[in-house]
């Protein structure tokens, strides 16, 4: 009970923080990875993998009911949310969109084709009181076929991976390779959220011999090594769905797989704790990222402002001097001629000043973009020297590339009191940190 209260206090703080800083994030061209936190929402698990890798079957098995259609032929063309409801009800398309858990409301941005394939199924299954499942359509085996999707499939997977609390990625012995869309998904969509990823080698009940299993497991590891850029080999859960079976005559002994499968099921028991961990780490990296982005862009803006102001000042003095000289030079032509000539010369000098200020500002921005790591290190020198930099470098790595692009070319219309905003952000970060430890 106490846990629940502290959890909801933390979620409340996190939700408020996201709402309070969403406008500032927009100004600093920063996209939050988790754009909203819904207090009291259930942990959510998404299942990805080739079609017929057994995603729907494993969900049915976990729920103890055939909620999803299964079969060798592709049975799904869209994503299905399976949610707890007192009454069983199925919703498709637009109707489903309105019934998504609130944190997923942003999915509508993926367009009509995506929404058309969307389903929300309400089921009165006790297990669903603690967790929500998302079943996905299968990946496409060859990279060329990905163009066949009428919506941004990778974008949807990326968003789901960020919002869900666990990502299960299934392989089956028929396709232990990581080809086509699978490669893209691993490389693009799951970077930064690999800590949520659980790799499952499914259908382990189908191996006919130890040799058969070793060959498949080896192939999967070999293929994963190419796409998962980690030094350590990730854990691969060997599972199968359906009734627990003992070894059938002539096939592989299943007792080890059964043990492994129990471990896999146990993961769902601490789903709530996992959600909390995810929100803590995501809010931490979101707000630290925003704080770094603000600090760097504020500095760039200040430098540009100072440089442009200096150029303007010089241009204004030059304009005044030129006007005075032209006025004196044309004194013989009468007052009107000399004033007009002086004004023209002054305006020309100011125009040149305007151009020079713009050039100077763009020069400053290019220079800072080229030395962005030095800028970052100088700004955070204190924290780096004292060793109190926690996730500073990792967060900087995540936002560095985009920051360089912004510094180089995007318009900077920053709030005038950036320092004050950053001070408030830091205060909020500390408050969130304290709430997460409670
Ligand atoms: N032997 C075996 N077959 C499975 C297992 N899981 C799924 N299947 C079969 O694989 C096929 C595809 O399963 P499905 O759940 O529809 O895959 P999905 O496309 O990933 O949702 C079906 O014919 C299932 O009966 C499993 O654990 N063991
Ligand atoms: Mg399926």
C-alpha cells in the first residue's frame, strides 16, 4: 500500500514536470522520449518478431485464453492492445484509437492506415489487471519489402518501445536470422531502450535433437552479434507456449526449457516495479537531456547575441562616421543634397552592418557546432572534475548529434530568461529524484 502511494506521488510529480516543461522543450527543439506519464497506468509489454514466430500464441498462453488468432499464414496486419475490461469488447480503427491507454494517444500521428489496423480488445482476465499486452504484426523478412508498409512501421515500433515497459523480441527456429526489417528495428528503433529488451527463442519444444538446438541457438547469436552493439552476449530466453510438456520420445529433453520458461513468466510478477524503474530512468534522461540542451543553446544564443551586438555597434558608428563625412563632402550642393546623401550612405552602412551581423552570427554558430564537445566539457567542467556526472556523458551522447544540427542551422528563438527556466528545471529534477527514492 505504502509502495503504491509513493509510486503514485512519483508519477504525479513526473506527469506535472512533463506538462510544465513541454513548451520549453519545443522552444529548444527537444523531443521527450516519454511525452506523458499517466498516474496509475498499468505496465505494458509489447511483443515483436517475425510473423509466425509465436507472438500471438505466447500471449494466448500467458492469458490462458485464445484472445488472438494464430496460424502459420500472417494473421495480423495491425497492432492489438489487450487490456483489462469487465466486459469483453473489441474495437477497431478510430474506435480503438479512443480506447487506447492514454499514454499511447500520440500513436494517432502515424496516420489513417496505421489506425485502420489498430485493435483494442477488452477482456475480463485477472492477469490483465496488472499488465497490458501489445501484439504486433510480423516483421517482413526482406528489407526491400518494408516499402510495402503504408505507414511508418519503424516509427510505431520505436514509440511503443519507448512507452512500453518491456519489449519481447521473438525468434523461432525457422528464422533465427536477423534479416530485413528485424535488422532495421534492432539498429534504429531499439537503441537506447535495449535495457527493456528480452530476446526469446520460441518454439523450443520443436527441436528434434541437441544438435538441432545448438545449431539454431548459434545462428541466432551470430546474427544478433551483427546488430546488437553490446560487448556482452544478451540473455536469450528459450521458451515455448502451451501446456508444459515433458520430452516426447525421440525429441530433446524439455526440463531445462521448462525451468527457463518459469523464469520468463516470473518477469511479469514484478511488472509494476519495472514500470516504475522505466519511468524513473526515462524522466531522468529526458530532463537531464533538456537541461543540457538548454545550457548549450543558451550559450550559443548569448555568444551570437554578443557578436551581433558588437558588429551592430561597429556598423552604427561606421554609419554615423560615413554620414558625417558624406554630409561634409556635399555641403557645397546645398542642405537637401547633403542630408539625402548622408542618409543614403548611412543606410548603406547599416545594411552592410546587418549583413555582417548575420554572417558573424552564422560564423559563431558553425565554430561552436564544430567544437561542440569542448563547449559541453567547458560548461560541465565543475561536475566532470568533481566526478559527480552520473549519466551526463551518456545523455550527452544521446542528444549530441541533434544538438549539433540545431546549433548549425535551426532558428533559435529562445526564452529571454533561459537561466531562470533552467534553474526551475534543475529544481524539478531534484524533486523527481527525491520522489523516486521514497
Ligand atoms: N511447436 C510450437 N509451435 C508454436 C509455438 N508457438 C506458436 N506455434 C505455432 O506457430 C504458428 C504461428 O503462431 P502465431 O502465434 O500465430 O505467430 P505470430 O505470427 O508471431 O503471432 C502457429 O501455427 C502456432 O501453432 C510453440 O511454442 N511451439
Ligand atoms: Mg500474430
